[in-house]
């Protein structure tokens, strides 16, 4: 297992190095693409280092943009899982509640989170709450779907055995159904995080005064592709970091879950 992990890390590092090398050859060595259209990796690294301490051209340093984005993303993400997971469990376990709420949920589910942006701007302005609500819709849907599916996967024989020993319906829910659904629930959390991060960038590009999405938008308006690439790479790096944290939590709490 350890050898497989080492092999995966080596291959991952090699793939990134090859990508950067090709990028360097295309832009800096052979000049197949103009630096005005696509800055080379050296120029992007310089811009990255400069943006750490320089508030120009968008009014904030890179870390200030990161903190603003993380604040909004985590607020909407945690709100989504706090509401979505219990709702999905309740819909999966209580048939009458499922029949009542499922038509409403099926109506809301196909609506893209970015479609809520105009309404959120009208209702809540361009502050943190409007963006957090957009993130909430992104995180909410996968949590409900996966928690619901997990509860529905509970085997009837397990329920029958618990009933045979005199367990109440709520006891069966806590002791049998939820532990069975936990891998599904965690998958929903992982999906929610990715969708929340994606929706955050869209929300900040349309309605924000600070954040990584706002930085990218300002880079577009000022014709600074280096700033755009710095924002994109930062978003990718943070997304990979958050996904890695969730992977560690999954290995600790989900593997071998009863």
C-alpha cells in the first residue's frame, strides 16, 4: 500500500513537471504563443510573488483574496451540509416527509447555483451573505441526494433483525441506517466541496469586491493574463488542498465504518 502511494506521488509530480516544461517551451523557448496572450511560467511565478505583497491592480494582496474566498466558501459549504445531510436522512427514512418534500426538491435541484446570483444580488446585495447563499445551494443538493441514497440502501434484513431485538424506529435509524449511509454521506460532502468552490468563483466574478474570482475578473478587465493565471493556479491549489484534507478524514472515519 505504501509503495502504491509513493508511486502515485511520483507520477503526480512528474505529470506536473512535464506540463510546466511544455508550457515553458511553448511560451519562453519557441515563442509559439505571444506572452501577451499566454505568459510563461517564469512570468507567472514573478506575478505570484509580487501579488503576495502588492495590492495592485485589484486593491488586495493574494492572501487577502484567499481569505475572502475561504470565508465565503466555508460559510456556504458548512451551511449546506448542516441542513442538507439531516434533510436527506429524514427524507430517506420518513416516507410521508419524502412524499411531501421530494417534488419541491426535484424542482429546485436542476437549477444551476449561478442562476440564483441575480436574485441574491437584488435581495442581499453584493456582501458576504449573497455569495454564501449561492454556495449553500451548491453544497446543499449533493448532500441531500447522497444522504437520501445512503439511507435507502439500508438492508431490510438489518432492520428486521433490529426490530426482532425490540429496537424502536429511531434507534434503528441511529444504530443501523445512518452508519450504513455514512460512506454515501461523506461522498456527498466531497462533491459539495468541489461544487461550492466552483460556484464561489462564479459568484465572485459577478458580485464581489474581493476574492479570487474578483481578482480574475479584474485581470480580465485590465488585460493582465498573468493575474488571471495566478488566480486560476491558486484556486486549483486550494481546491486540491481541501480535497486532500477530506481524503484524510475519509481514511480516518469512513474506512472500516460498521
